[in-house]
C-alpha cells in the first residue's frame, strides 16, 4: 500500500515508484510516476533522455487536454513499476519533473485507488 | 580521411556496444587496414575500448570517456532528430506499397537507411531483433495501417 503524493500534487495524486532504463546500456533513472488512467501512453521527464542516452525509434501524434495535437519522438525503454518489470515499452517525454504511467502499462497491472484513505495498491494479477 | 575517423567514432557512440572492425570499416567507408589504424589512434586517445574474441577485434566507445560525454555525441542533437525524420519520411513514401503487401499490412515495420529492415506482428520482438542485429541506432518503428492514431494524454495539472 502506497500513500498518495500530498506534496507535489494538488489535489493529492496516486503515484508509484518507477525505474526507467536504457534497453542496451541499462543506465537507469528512478523517480515517482503519477498514475494517469486518462493517458493512452506513458511519459518520462525530458531530462531523463540525455541521462539515459536514449535514441528515438518512432513518432507519436499526441493530443493534450485542450485538443492540440503534436508530433513527438518516442523511445523504447525498460520500466519497473513498484518492482514489476516491463521490457521495451514505447514512451514519450515532456518537460515535467515526474513520470506519468498511462494505460499502456496500467492495463497490465492490478491498480486499486482508494481516494478516501489516499492510498494505492499495485499488484500483478 | 580524418572524416572517416570521426564517422567511426560517431558510429561507435551510437551503437554503444561491441562492434567488429569490419563493421566499423563499412560504416566509415574505408578499408579494414585504414580503419584499424584510426581505431588504434582513438584507443591511444582513450576514446574507444578494444577486446579480442579469438582472432577478431571488437570496439566500442569508452564508457564514461570523453567521447561519450562530448557535445558532438549529444543524443538530443539535431542530427539524431534529422535521422528520425528522414526514416519517417521514407516510411510515409512507401506506406501505400506496404499497405498493399500482405507481408506488412497490420504489422510493425522497422525502417533504417530508408529501407524496411524487419517486420513482425509483435512490436517488442521486432525492436529486440533490430537492436540485436543493428546495434542501438536511430530507427523508425511503426504499425502499418491506413489511418494514423492520435493518442491522448489529456490530464491538465495545476501548478503548485
């Protein structure tokens, strides 16, 4: 059971611990990721791209909350979510300090959000 | 000829893995004898590493060395993005032909040097093979289908 993040998000948001790594060199970054069931694709902070020396392997068209569509490079990475591992996941980056976990990853896990107690459970069914 | 040495260094930086001398020579456009001379110079400068497997020599960029951190090898460089968009342009030009070909329709394809180098219905298997066979390079991977898909990342966030 993990507590929602009360410090970075207002209102508090469910977060998980993630480790994202380069699939070849295995250079890794650890951080928090907000659980985002509205996102079709997961997102990593742009600052991690250079530190992980990631090379793009595609372009995705992505629509934001106001309907604007942008084309953005995509990267294959290995991801660990609360120690559940996923290989070669296609992710995008944006200028943010934490990652976003979208349904591309969440649909492989059992995630229970309890807004009353501000806690989250993550398990692998 | 100095260009070939730079090309070899950039090639190894992008591959980020042990690479045969003959592959470095091919990528640099010079003979094996010439590239060995350049690679030995780079070895002496501490920019690359060498290991031997039997009679074969393999090379890679030195981990944590000056070349790995230099701006010329900055992965966010415009050169990397130019390569990505060149491969994407190649895909868009051949898309109609791929759609009509049952070997590729509804499959993931990998485009490198403006050619389809591999295809698979399993995206991860395809990417795994591409990186195993071609090293860690800029490649364009896309599912061949008629209409492009727009993904949503809609969540607005309040600044604290």
